[in-house]
């Protein structure tokens, strides 16, 4: 969920100390061998509801019966094997948890959601209605939906991949009703004192003395104006709660997250904290020390609720979490939650959505996050370069600005919040994503993320209902055409792809396999000068090298979609010998006087391995 973050609960975040990684000088040979066997994480984000859908009607605001909906069972062993073949280590199943939606599942004891506070017909995956169960839309038998998801977890593990799901700690659906909570667990808000705007152990904030009012807009009609018995511009909530993005009015704005309510973590309305803060030196401590720190503390109720939720899913076999809008929740909570998770599963994969660069280091070192999105800076500058308005140096500068935490900064070109590369609003061509993907994937040790449909040029052009094209809809039932061509009615063999789409997928497949190279897995970044024909820094060719004791690799990518670029790459002293391209089969070259002259066709890249 990408918006400008509010400042609630952020102004008093404890200062951090940058954790310096120290490596022993006498690492055993056995440890070195173990390191070589590690694989750079590759995350495949899939919007679960859309993945297996074969319907192509694509009626705006269409029902599941009209437009179709994918199921857990669509992730067959064959489908998972094809995902694995892209070098994937973790599958992020987006939209799995039971969220508010318009479909009627009252026959299964599930309360009906009011479309006036649901975005889209299929609903936002970030308006969670029941944290202890999964979306009934995704099950062949809704009564057995949890068992069907558990079977998918097992199939994913059988395919040698790990499972990641969303946790949305900042807000829940207005109509939160858990039918599946373990014995003794209380719903969010069930024990709140609603006569108070704030109390430490209230789960929500309240607009006391006022009832909630549905936002009004002349530019928006619920369900696109289609009839529904509950569409009346009213939703019963008394007193009104603060809205998910922190809006405090009883009637939120149409652009607020009005379908959700904000969770209280013991942050008073003035932004001050009602819980202990972390000592500065905790930034240098591991998760065990953080876990020990919190054991003697009495903490707000919401902290324990989310701890219990995440541990519940770990017990189900989930291997990690992607945290939505993590920066809107205090860093101390993340220290508590993530250390609790790591005590149960030290290998849990913890990825957070944080867009404020001043918070990167606190959320990694104090909050014990494994990885953050590298959006602000790296992705944003790379997007400008792809669009022809940025420079290679600006991308490198963005990367260097986080050099001390680079292994923690996950790289991506697409996700559910971002525009599709092939959309006219972004680059207009999936081919323009090729040099960017080379740079994004190979520049650091950090994980790489792929979004479903990216490798076959999905353009997000469908008008699904809520929202606008260029992003594949996460709010409505829709078919995803290029992805469906690869899916080929459940064969998952690319049988309906064009030759261009097949070539693009093969390119991605080969590129992703390069993460197994020792220099890419473990090598350090080597900055190199890249000069154009006038001996000035090349603006549209980005080049860098990666070096470890076993291998040296030189990467160069031409972002110019129209022109051949010839550049001279100045290498460090001692880099001599023959170089062989591992990606596009360019001719082998020989480094002369620590220089390499490379000719790149439009959008071409080389990944040269130095043969010493």
C-alpha cells in the first residue's frame, strides 16, 4: 500500500546505531563452503486471486461468476515447478488472509460486508477481516479454506520454496470479525473502552460522541453504480473510529483508507509513547537480546495480538511475512514482534514496506527487519532511467547512499503497488525492463523480487473497476491476459505466448540463474568509470563490477532504446585477461591496459566473467 506516510508515531522513534558487520579473520574452510552453497533470495510475488483465473470476460466491476477467480488449487506442482525454474526461493502469496469483500458467504457463517466500506468488488487485501483464516474466494470449498491453504503451503515446500504472506499491522477492516480465532483470543476492539479517544490497551482510537459517516464524492460510485441491497451510503459504527491512514474525522475523505481502522500500539494522540523505548545500544544486539529485553515489560494489548497472529501462521508452516506500511507502526513494536518470530523460527523471512529513508537503519537494526523495499532512491531513479529522463550516475548514487545496509534492501521493478513496465504510463515496452532487471538483480547481495506476469510483459491495461489501469487490479475480479497466455489453461507451459513473450521469459530465466554466480552471491561492489565516445561519463549505460575471491564479474547495460552505445570501461589495476559474456552471448573480449571497450545494441547488456 503506497501512499505518503503520516507522521503519527514516527516523530519520537528512538535513534539508531548503524550495525557494522564483523567477519572473523579465520573463518574455517567448512564455513566458506557453506557460504558458497547459499542462494541469493528471489521472491516471486503472486496475487493469489488472479494467478489461476482463466476467464477473459473482464467486465468492469464484474462478479466472480462473470470474471472468474483463481483458487489455491491452481498452484499445481507443475505451476510451482515453473515458478521455481525462475530461480525463486520464496513465494509471496498476496491477498491470502480473509479480507473484506462483497461476495455473500453467509452460508458459511461469515458476516456480509457492506460495499460502502469495501474498495472494489473483490476487496482490498489490506483490509483484513479475520487474521486467523483465509479468503473464502480462494477455496474450492469455502468451509475447508484453511485446509486448502495448508495444502498449498505443503506443495510449495515440496517444490523447494518457502511461503511468505502479508501481515498488515497498521489497520484492519472496519467490519473485523474473526470466526477462527483460537480459544481465548479476543477480537480487535472487543474489550475497548469506546468512551475514550485513547487508552493504552484499546486496540483502536475513537471519535467519541460521533457516528461514522461514509465518505462522499461526486467522482466515485460504489460498485461503479451497479445495484446492491447494502449500497445506501451508510455503515453503522458508533462511535466512529480513526481511519487506517490516521484520519481522525468521523467522516473520512474519499481518498483516505476509509475501509480500514487504525490500530493503536500505545501511541498517544499527541505522538508520545505509552511503552518503554529501546536503549540506543540495542541496535548492536541480536534478536535474542531483543527478545529478552521485552520479557519483563508490560506492553499494549495490540502488541500481543499481533505476536499471537504471526506465531499462529508460523505453526501452520508459513516461513515469513511481508509487512504492509511498517513505518506507520513504532520501531519498538517491531523489535518485540520480530524477535518473538525469530525465537520460534530463526530463518523466518521478514520483509517490510518502509518508504522513509531516515527510518531504514532504525527498522533494520532496532526493528530487526531482514529486508526493506529499496524503492525511494534506487527503484525511483531506475524508473527515470528506463523512461529516458534519468542518468546511470543517479542510480548508482542512490545505491551508494545505502551501501552500509545494501544487503537488506530488496530490489524490484514491479509489485502490486507499482505500474507495470509495459504500461504506457511507465515504459510502454517490456523490453525496456531488460537492462533495468540486469542492474536490479546483479548490483548487490540483496534479494530480488519478481511480480507474476512481469516476465511475459503484462501491461496492466485492464479496466477492472476500482482504480485505474497501468497496475494490475488488486481490488476486483479480473483476468490477466499475458499471464493467462503463459498459464495456457492450467498447463503452465507458455503455449499461448507470442514468440516475443517466450523470448522475454527465457531472458528472465537466464538472468535470474546468474544469482548462483559466486561474485553475485557474495562479491563486493566495485565502482568503475564508464566513458562514452567523448570520454565523458556515459549517461545511458550503467556499468559496475562484482568481486569475490572466487570470481570477478563486469556488468554493463544500455538503457538507450534507440541507439547503439560504445563505452570504455576503466577497471581496477590487476583486472587483466579474457572476459566471456554469461547472459547475451556477446563476443569474448580481452582487457587491455585495465580498459574494456564494449559495444551494446539498444537495451542490450553484458555480464562478463573474467577468466584469470
